[in-house]
């Protein structure tokens, strides 16, 4: 599967912001709220949701494998948390 255009756009904006801050693909704890907010926007847009698509997106943007994996884990966490809360 591939991310829908809206999800791709949201992640692109997130990646651009991280690059603008000069942090490359690695996030700090202070960046997590921004990343989680972006993922909260992405997860409901994807039906069904595949965290591997987020990892593939990150690798395609030149993120290191470890960072792409971490973003995928964050995406999975957001997905399962929203699901548990009964949110779309």
C-alpha cells in the first residue's frame, strides 16, 4: 500500500519542518508533540492504516533506517492509542 495524497502531504510538511530546524531525521523529546500531532492527522486518513507506509515514506525522504523505524513505531503507537480511545 501507499499513503494517500493527504497523508503524504502532512508527513512532507512534518519532514520539511524537521529539516528546517536542522535536526535531520532525528527527533528529540521536545519534537514529539509535533510528530504525534502530524501522525494523529495521518492515521485517520488512511483506511486501512499500515505503519510500514510511514517507514517507507521516511526512507524515501532519506531518513536513516533507525529513524524511519522509530517514526513507524510512533505511528503504530498513535494508531493503537486512537483505536483504544474509540477515535476514527
